[in-house]
């Protein structure tokens, strides 16, 4: 998988060509990997925040698997709250 530092600014996961699912996990830590986080991560489905639909809000240690019927999707996600850089792990699977 790939680790991201997610802040209050949107961070796109990109286009998952041929992916049937995407696994997203809130690491429970800030991006530095050592400081515990209490900030939630909001997961949206859209290419821009303005058009976003929230599909989940992950607390520290939470995870979600998002299945896709088509093979081309661009989920966008960001941390809710005070804008701390939260560590998030992402993996797409065919």
C-alpha cells in the first residue's frame, strides 16, 4: 500500500485503473508516525471537494474497503477538524 499525510486540504488517491476495491486505513497516528492522532479522516467520492459526497468518516485505527463496479474511480479524502497531518494507508486491488 501507499502511506499519505492527509491534512485539511484534499489529497486525491488517484485513478485506480482496473481496481475492484480500495482499502483505506487511518493509522491512528499523525504523519510523523509516532504521535497519536484524535483527528478523523473524511473519505469522499469525487474529483473535487465542491462535488464531494462523504462515504465515511474514519476515526483513529478505523478502516474501510470501498468496492467499485467500474474500473475507473477517483476517491478524494482529507482529514476533518484541525488540519493536522494524519497518517493514512491506501491500497488498491484488482
